[in-house]
C-alpha cells in the first residue's frame, strides 16, 4: 500500500499537467528563481562576500554611513552602502537572510513534527482523543502565534540570565514560533486521516493485525502528508514574518547575529536622519523573500490541491 | 409544432489538449403533454443537453452547431438577459438532489414567492396565494403552515416536491427533470414519477426526463432517446424501444436488466466501457464493443435510420436501407 | 435561546479560568520577580520585605485564590518595573488601543467585504486580478514594514501626518481619553489604523472570495439560476448570505487578532496603548503586567466569540432548530 500511495503521489508530481502549469505561470517561475538566488546568497555568504559584518574586529568606523554605490559619496566597494558601524549592508543582508531562513524553516519543521502526529492520532482514533487534541488546538488557534511566541520569549527572559538568553535566543525563537503554529497542521492532517481511516485497505491492515502505529506511519501518513506540506510552504513565509516582527520588536534575534528583522530595527532609527538605505535594503529583501515563498506556496496549493484555498 | 425542437446540436469543450466534443449532432423534439425519457451512462452527454437548452452550460462548454427551438423560437444563442427570462418562466428545471437544491437559509415560501415575483407582475399577497396553491398541487400537506418552514424541516421526498413546485411556478411549457428520483427512496421515487406524469398529462407540459434508470423510463416516458458517447443511438416509442431495441447498445442495455421470472445464472453485460471523450474511436463509437461490427462501422458514423413504421430510429449501419434522418 | 446563552457563558467562564490559571502559574513560578524588580544595591532584608508585601511567601492555593478574587475586582497587582498598580496603567492605555482597534476593524471589514465581493463575483475582471495580486503583496508585507513605509512617505517625505503619538486627546468622564474628537487626533490615527488594518483586510477579502466561489458551485445556486432569478438576487441574497457563517467566524477571529497585532503597530508609531506597555513588560520581565494583559486579551477573544455565536444564530435557521432541541 505504501508503494502504491507514494507512486501515486509521484505520478501526480511528475504528471506533465504540473510542468505545464509551472511553465505557464511566469510569476511562479520568477518567484522560484528569486528564492533559489536568495538561498544561494544566504548560505553561500561566506564565499560570496569578503566582509564579515558581525565580527567586531573587522569594523571600520571610518566607513560608517556610506550611501549605496550609485548615490553621491557612495563607493563601489560597498554596493548597498554601510551602516552606522561601517558594516557592509549587502553582506549583512546575506548573513541576515541566512538567519531568517534557518529560523523560518526549522520552526516550520518543528510545527509540522508536532502537528502531523497529533493530527493523525486525532483523526485516526477519533472520540475523546480527537476532542481533547482539537479543542486544545482550537483554543490555541484563537490566540495569534505572535502573541504566543512573545509569551514564551518573555518567560525564558524571566528564567534565564541575559547572557544565557543571548546564547539560546535562536533556539528559543525557533521553539516559540514552532510551538505557536502547530494547530493548523494538526487540523489539515486530521481531516485527511479521518477520511483515510474509513477506507477498506485500513480495515484490511487491521484484519491482518498490523500494529496501529505501523498503520498510522505506513498507510495513513503517506496519504495525508501532501496537503500538509503544501500549507507548510506558506508556513515558512509566515514564520519568517513572525521572526522578523519579534526581532523588530527587540525580543527576537539579538544584534550580535542579526536576522533581517534585527537589521530593519537597527536601521529604522536612521530613517529620519536620511540614511534610508540601512533599513530599506533589508526590508526590501525580507518582502521579496516572503512574497516569493508565498507565490510558490500559492501555486503549489492551486496546482496540487485546489480545494485547500 | 413541438414545444422543444433540437436539431443537430453539438456541444464542445475547448481544452488545452484539443477540443472535446461532448455532444455531437444530436436531434430530438418533445410535444406538449409528452414525456421524453433520455437515457445513457454518466458522461454520455444527457445532462449537458438539458443544460444547453436553458443556457446553463458551464464554461468553457458551448453549443457550436445546430439549433434549439422553443415553440418555434430560436433560443440557441440568446443573450443571458433574454435567456434568464425564459428560465423559470417558460422552462422549469428539476435537479437530481433535492437535499441540496434549496437554499438552506430561506423559507420555502420565500423561495417560491421570489421566483414568482421575478417573472410575474403581481402583488406579494397574490404571489403567496399562488405559492400555496402550487404546494397543494404537488402534494404538500397543510401548505399554509408549511409555507414558512425551512428546507431542513422537510424530508427528501417532500423537498423534491417543493423543487417541482418551484419549477412549476410560472406554468412552464417545458420541464427538464435531471435525474429527479436518483437521490430518493424507491417508494418516494414512484410518488414523484406519478406527480411528474400527472403534471404532464393535466397541464400539457412537455417533459424531458433525464435518467440512467430504465425502470423510471419504462414507468413514466412516452418516448425514449438513448444516448451513447454524446451521440443519439436510438429514439422511439418507449414500448417498441424496450420490447424491440434496434441499436446493439440499446439491446445490450435491455438484456442487462434482470426480469422477474427470468432464470439466469449470469446477467448478460456489455463487454468493455464507454470510450472517453478524447479517445472516441473512428466511426460508430460503439463499434469496439459491438459483436456485429462491420468495416463501415469503423470508418463512418451511422446516421439515424428509420427501422420501422412506428417512428423508431437507430444510428446503426445494420439498417442501412431505411430512411435516413437529415 | 436563554439556555444556549447561559451554556456559552459557562463555557467562556471556564476558558477564562484556565487562562487565569496559566497566567498565574507561568508568571508566578517562572523566574524570581523580586530580583527583576530591584536594583543591585538593595539589601536582602529589603528584598524579603518586598516579598512579604507582595504576598509571594503565601501557599500557592492562597496566592491563586487571591489572584482570582483580585482580578475579578480589577486588581492585577503592582507593576515590578513602574511600581504602580497594573489596573491603573492599563486603564490609562486601554482607550488608545481600543480606539485604534475600532478604527482598524471598520477599515478592515469595509475594505475586506467590498474587495471580497468584487473579486468573488467578478472573477475575471482585470480589477479583481489587480486586487488579488495586491492582496498577496499585502500579506507578504510584515506589519512593521508597512508602518515604516507609511511613516517614511507621509510623515518624513510629505510631512502630511504625524509619525508618532495620538495627537491631542480629550478626557471624557470615567477616565476615558479620546483622540477622536480633535483634528490632530484623527490625523494621528490614520497611519497606525491603516497599518494595523491592512493584513486583516487581505485575510477577510480572501476568505469572502473563496467562500463565494465555493457557494457559487453549489446546487442551490445552480437551481436559483435555473429558475431565472436576477443575478443581483442570486449574488447578494443567496450566495452572500450563505457565505456569512464562515465569514463571521474568520472576521471575528481577525478582529480579536487586531488587539494582539496592535503590539507591533503601537511600537512602530509609539502609540501609547496597551501593546506598547506589554512589549516593555516582556523586555523587562514585568510579570503582573504580562499576566494582566494575557487575561485581558483572552477576555476580548471570549467576548468576540460569544458575539460570533449569537450572530450564527441570527443567520442560520438550521442552528436555531438544533438549539431548540
């Protein structure tokens, strides 16, 4: 059964309808290319730029507040200018994007690995197990993830000393966002599992005394994971926004290893004095990144599962 | 003059892999007071034909050839604003599932009066009186009290009666009933069929009864049209088609219906399946499944040929010598 | 009907009790509030005294009981950071937040419903495609970036509107200060309320559109068309009314979220509301303020959910029938 469902899934993926739809959606193509480029720039930062903006030893205060290369006073060595401490903006963005992507992806992985098992268990068993899990999910869903993440962050701040907190800030943020967003994955997985459990092949598997855990992992999971993963794509965009927002509020990533949100916060104070580039380019990068991921997610959803809209 | 006269219509769906011809060169007509049964498998094009008459084909589907005459008036390509005035007024439509055909948020009285007032100039009180009269006519007990009830307060059979009342609001001359009994219990089915029969007899309404159920056809229809893969296979008086089917497909269809008193070990069935619209074979669409297929069957579509003197026609090369329909 | 409302009120009370329990436990047993409150030069004796004064030495049950009783009387303790009663701080700042949320909610519902109807009913119109593309850009723009952008354009470059604060406020009876009675107050609320409303607008727009598309495919809409009803009656009478239940749910949730999202907007625009107070509380581990805020937000959600439930009741006769039995 597992082979059948996976090969079915692959048949769906490789069916040329999908290729057709992709090739006829220029927006999706552009978004995909943009996403790939940003991934490459983020994770290849140490090869692609000579600057190490977050190494305190390498700062050049003489080069502070340099505008982008094409503005008066700009310099081709710092294409997008420098910030108040002489950091190269382009390099800072590359490293910042890396942090944003890592936090975004890992927190979605965490949400998914909480949400999918709970969703399968709720949908497969039904009854009070289902009621308990989904009631909890419903209550949590009514509270915006950003508030939950803020609360978790606030608690860790209270319990940990500020030095320790700075070191564990990124894992804490990943956990905060991950824990705050699991209910939606549980919901989607559950509705799939509820349909699946009534099917004959599950009855057959039970009949030959396949252990329940094995039924869930081998039979239910492959059949319900598709839609969940599509929603997870858009979830990455949402997680990146939450991380950026928390960092902007000053409760997320510390400025020693800034993410895009931290860079925007740092740059924001210079906006009024005219150094717009310090905040503009990180903000622009963030918007393009989120928009591209959203566009890909939208396309995936429309193509593979139009009912999810 | 026939109430509805369809001649040689084709319905096509342009897709990116080419044009699908869902209905091809189909002709039929219905007289006042007559019930024409239209049978075929799902996907044969019988519902599409009904939708085409009332101008409700789902885009991108559209009529590419032929004409549809309603009381002699060509309504094939009427603009939506004109067509809207015909739907509900001249042509009543009944859909398959009474449970989902009614808006759950409005009382049935409100839905009835809304439909009446859309097509007729009368006061609200007159419309209400008319609605109650209609409910009475279709056999809803205590219509005055039921007027203010919501759809969920009715059983399936009662809801289908309400649907029929809605279709009858403005005394239409044609009713298109698309699988009106499929979703109902067998006992309720018979009541609804009786109701449709009476309406057609007493009010002289022409009825197009679309179904895949030969039992319903045998019970209700005066004439029957058999559609196979978007083409008319056979048309004729209901008794002659059932007792003496001429087209091999119709024959196969009749043989596969179990009869009481018949002692069979296995029920005969037709080998194979109806071809997909994009894989229809050359010539007669039925030829790969036909035991008597000849070489011409694989090359050319057969025209409708008169097979006897009682107005029975079949699209089969076996009757090549007879009168051809043009 | 009365039973239904009582049942819902009972449910809401339980939810509130759970939230109160969570906020009590989290904030009373996570970390040491005393060391967060005092300066480095404070003596151990002073700290013990403070501990005693705040009741932190009592048994847990007593503390929780006191917490509930106090909370019911509107007493949420004393802010560690500001050394003032929390309810005073919140009362000062609540009008600012509620006015911001109110104006934003009107913008979000107005634009969201209009845009959702248009894009749902005129799917292939060029303007629908334009709205949808813009709305995707809208949900890709984090709230704080929209705020910064608006400030940069309308405050820094054009100098039309203020970049921070509430403008001139008028004190009303009962301690409510309003910015909605002065020109400068209205000018000040324009940018923050648009910023706050934009994300919710796109969500409301998209849910209305997708629900409309869904309803348009149903049999009863097909049947309504087959009866020759006017498209105005079909669209606004039958289709729109049938989208209302899910739309009310989502809209209710979104308005609830406005109060939480106002944290971000208030920070960007230095709006003197509860959100800004909360962010400072998180940064300084000001536990009483955090727990009071959590309870208040939960109360807000519970009230909105109650209203949503009652609206269902008005819209859908099937629910009315279910509740009767």
